[in-house]
C-alpha cells in the first residue's frame, strides 16, 4: 500500500489489509508482465497471452499454494468502493447514498483496526485520510477520490521484464 509505505507505517496483523492476510498476494507477486500480450508464471515459467489466462492457470495448477489462513480482499470491497476500480460493464458513476450508509461501519471499522488513532502520528494521519476519502468528509469529491485508495490497495507491484519492483 503505497500511501502507507510513504508514512513508514506498518499495518497491524489484525488489519484485513495487512499483506499477510491477502490470500492472493503471493500469486500476484508471481505474475511477470513481459510485454503487452505476454505474461509469465513465476512458479513454473509458463507463458500466456493475457493476464486472465495466467489467473486461470493459477486456479488450475497452483491453487495448492494459496495460504488457507488468509482472506480474499474482495471481502472488504463494500468499504473500499471497488466498483469504481473494477471494470464492470455498467460502472456506477455516483455513489449510492443508501449503500454508502450501509457500508459506513465497514469503512470506520477498517480505519480503526488498520490505522488506530493515537497509535502514532502516521497512524492518525492515515486514519483521517482514509476516512475522509471513503466517507466524504472535508467536502472531498468521493466519486473521484474514492478510486485512489482501492487502486493503491488492489494493484500490486509485480515483476516486469524480469525486474522486481518492490
């Protein structure tokens, strides 16, 4: 999470966003993007024309490598406005106020567990920024700004052309 790294903040293990709690993180780190239409499996070195085929390969050939104690980050999509990042056919242009109200407790819960106020100045800054972006505090345009946080969370750094970006 680049915004967390910039603050030199280490998320607590009980945070659902902690890297060790992401069931697919290891697979994402083993995706090697060589060129526009060339992907390679970091486990067995097999090549693919598209990322979706590599994902299918992981499901079929390497699912045994998934950590059974971790969770899918999609479980927190309600709090992270994933619908603004994912490529849905009918992408929502505005936040649904009723859905936002229902998911408010998810946003607050994530902020409290992941970035506890008074733990450190960094945690407090991240906590407030997180809530302001996702809950629309401080007159921020939630429809535009809310895509920033999930993009940072769900777009992992991966190896490109054999070079590791970490």
